[in-house]
C-alpha cells in the first residue's frame, strides 16, 4: 500500500507540469468552487450544504459500492485533491496516505473530520479477534460520523469552512447546513429516548465494529468480531464460537452485520443460534444503486433507528 502511494506520488511529481494547467482558475470548464471528499459521510454533508448553489461541485473519491478500507488514490484523484478549493478526509489510521499526498499537493483548504469533534481513543473492548497489526497506543478512533450528534456538529463546521471559501454564498451554506443538521439532532433525540427505555443494551456484530461513537452516545455494549477498520473478513472458528456464546449468554434474538457485507459467517451463526441477521449502516460507503438514486446519510442512519428499535427491547 505505502509502496504504491510512493510510486503514484513520484509519477504525480513527474507529470506535475501537466497538472499546473488545471490550476488556472480562468478555465471555464471547472467549477467555481470544487470540493473533493474521500468517503461518503463528508460527501453527503457537503452535497447538502452546497444544495442549490450554482457552480459548486462536490466529488467523492471512493467509488460507490467499493470497500473504503482498501481504497488507494489514483493519479487522477491526486490531481483532483491538488486542484480542490476544499478537500475533506477523515484523518486517522485509514488516511495515512493523505499526509503523504498533502506534502506535495496543496488544495486551498484541507479538513480532517477527526479534527472537528472530540475523539475517542481506539479500544479493543468487545473485539474478539486478535489483530495482527499492533494498534498505535492512544490513537483516535476515526469513525466520528457514526454518532448523529457528531454528524450535526461536523455539518455546521463544514458549512463555516464553505462560507469562508465562498463568502458570496455564505448565507445559503449556513441555511442548508442548519436544515440538515437539524435532522441529525432530531434523530439523536429519538435514539436517546429509545435507548433510555432499553433494558439489555448488548448487541453482537458478526463483522467489524465501526460504531464506537454511536455506542458511546447511547450506552450500547457491542461485542464484535473485528475492530472498526480491520482488513480481516474471515472470522476464525474460535471467534465464531465466542460470538455464539455471547448471543446465547445475552438471550439475543438478532445478530448484526454492517452494510455491503458479503460473507456468510453471520448466516451460519444466525442458523446455529436461531437468530435473525440484520444490517446496520456504518455509512463509510453505499451501493452504486443507492448512490445514483441520491440516498442520504440521514436516511441510512434512520434505517439504523428502524432496525434497532425493532430488534432491541
Ligand atoms: Zn473505517
């Protein structure tokens, strides 16, 4: 992965002169304000913030349907970042490549989501599979967007950045942001009310668990196969057995996976425990079909509310 980035960067430097032509802001084919986002959450936020503002263009580098943790930037992506007025990435373990890219490519403004809200340290609490790679001690968990309250705060801060970049449309950006962040605040209140009445707040995820901020917000105890950004997708037999034990010990009727999961482990576990498999959206990405139909992050989070409120008591 790192070697690949080094090669791409070297190539980007070699072809640097070609890139310069694109820096010319007088060219009419480029948007007045170009926003480039690595993954779906910030793409969705900025799409909402720039709604009805002519001349703004928001791009997502991750292809819809792709696994975000195996993304690597192409030369074209690096050129987009370089020419962006605003580049928004997550920051953290999965975005180490960004630090390298930003050494040579300089968008007008670069923002990391992890810098916009209070972060929680990565934790292996409730994670059953031992990770091969040693985690950096004290590193922040990067999945800040999974808490609706955080999403609301991030939207307001991104709108502030847009207002600074394009002051002529500042009021529209703020108005759009206020309308969208209000939906997340409302959803947060619904989750608070629901979970206040839930007696058993334990869930078992036969998958990765990127929901640390979400769980922290509502006092949910998650037991999962892998940590949030794990590249593992094969659940060892010992871990499968531990997941089964956790389901039985907690008297659960459901087992969860995250969206775009294609493995059959959860089905096997559900069959063995007589439980039903349900999907939770971590919102790293969405399917091509959902992307094209304009599905939003708040809709995906609302699906989580529907799923959890129907399956937890
Ligand atoms: Zn992740």
